[in-house]
């Protein structure tokens, strides 16, 4: 898939008011600043000996809050701001899926510490980037397969909203949360990564999953060839299948290697959601969406 094949004639323009120097600068700085803040938090935890589980929890909540503020100050599309009904829906999903995801990943990390499985012996500074790449590799394929066959009935629930914002990142089917969490974390256990590496790699992928959904008007430039950003992931939610690539959460590496990378300064999805909305219940029908993969076999 190449960006040159995409039809951009009907693409909407970027958010209005790009003229002021302050906004222009903020578009370049906002995204890296939030991520650098998380890096600084982790570095402080390592130097101070603070418990990583607590630090990463507060780091995650702080990241979500930061993107919520940025979505108000620098919205990519004002129409993508959640209504109060959508906010309540997403709050329910955040509680349900956030709890499941955290329980799975922390449980695996604590199991490593308690059972004493084999260790690959890598120091944390070397283990962490490798663990992120490994988890992102498995996450990439789980996500890509999630767009095929029966798994699309599960993963497609995440695509039913016609908006993309940080708050609806966790608006997914609980089965998606379970196989995604296990599929990205168990390989780290099998490869002998330490509990610290597993916790921090999970933290990186989790904050990235919220970051790439952020409805923030950012300009990432060359960084977009290395790191997944909102610019990439809003294309993934496009109703045009030819531009809906970018399956990874953290880096662009796996999408580039496996031919699903889509990126360009002027690329913009015309609409987001599912191509045929009639094949899924309405986004706010939470219970109906959770039972959809089991009862709507003909849809």
C-alpha cells in the first residue's frame, strides 16, 4: 500500500486557525512533550526506587488527562469531541477493559517475579526497547487478524464510533482486551524478560494506544516514519479500506516491513467508522455490541 494511490480530493481540511505562531508551535511540540513527560516519570521511578506499578498507573492517568486537555485546546476535528452519552459509554468501557487489561498484564509480571521463570539476563536499558518491539510485533498481527473473519465481529466493535479520540480508545469488546493483553504480554514471559521490563513495555504500548487515538492537531514530520502517532491511526479508522493500514501501536517498523504503512502530511480520512454500519449494532448499544459476535452470525 502506498500513499500515492490514495484519493485525497474529497478529504476535509485540517482544523481551522493554524495561522497563529503559538498554535503552529504547539502542533509540533505537544505530542513529543507528553511522551517525554512519561519517559521522565519512568526515569525518576528507576532512580528513586518508586514502585513501577503505582508510577505507571499515575503516568497512564496523567497521559489521558494531558490528551484530554490537548483535545480541547488543539482539536483535530471539533466534531470528534464526545457527546455526554458517548462519554458515559466510553467511561463504562474504560472501567471494564482497563481493569481487564491491567489485571492481565500485572498478573503476568507478578507471576514472573513469584514463580521465578528463566531470565534472559538483559539489563533494563537494553530489555525495554526489545520488549516493546516484541510486544508491538505480536500486537500488530493480532490487530491485523482482528480485521478478518469472525474476529472482525469482535474487533469491529472498536471501529463502530464515527469519531476518533483518546477517550474511546478502550471502547472495544472485552474479548479483544483479553486476547490482545495476553497476546502481547505472554511472549515477553516466554522470552525471559524481567517483571520490570514487562511492566514498562506494557506501559509504553498502553500510553501509545491512547496517544494515537487522540483528537489532537499535531504535526510530527520525520518522527512519523519511526513512531505511531494520531496522524497514522486516524487513517486506520478510515472507512476507505485502501487507506486503513497502520496496525501497530508503538512503532512504524512492522507496518513498514509488512506493507501496511500509510503516512503522508496531506493524508486525511474523509470519514471514520465501519464501511457498512448496518453490520454492527449502534456504537452506544454497549450490551448489544458485547453479544454481537455470538448472536449475529448472519451479519
